[in-house]
């Protein structure tokens, strides 16, 4: 039974540059890349922590405003769904 998988040929050197097949050469120093990665990681951690805190506070405020424990989960549900 013949294989249905097609083999891709390796592009020529001219095609590599035109199609983006090769990884681009970077001129950013390693130290700068590490610092940028750390900055992105920390900023993402702070944003996620703030989001979780906001959803928690919204649930507590909803419970206080609506005088109902049953509806206090609506802010968390809306944040989870993405409304």
C-alpha cells in the first residue's frame, strides 16, 4: 500500500530567504534577551494577579449589592466567559 504522506523538498538558498524557512539572524545580545524575557514574565504575572484580585473583589461587591449569595458568582462567570 503506497504511503499517502508527501515529502517536502528542501528549498534552495534563494527560496529560504524569500519564504522565511530559515530562522532569522538576531543581533540582540543574550543579556538583553534574558532581561526582556524576565520583564515580560513579571508583567504577565502582575496582570494575571490583578485580574484574579479584581474578579474576587467583584464577587464580594456583587454579593453586598445584591444581598444574594446565589448571584455573587456572576462576575466570575462573566470574566471566565470573556464578556
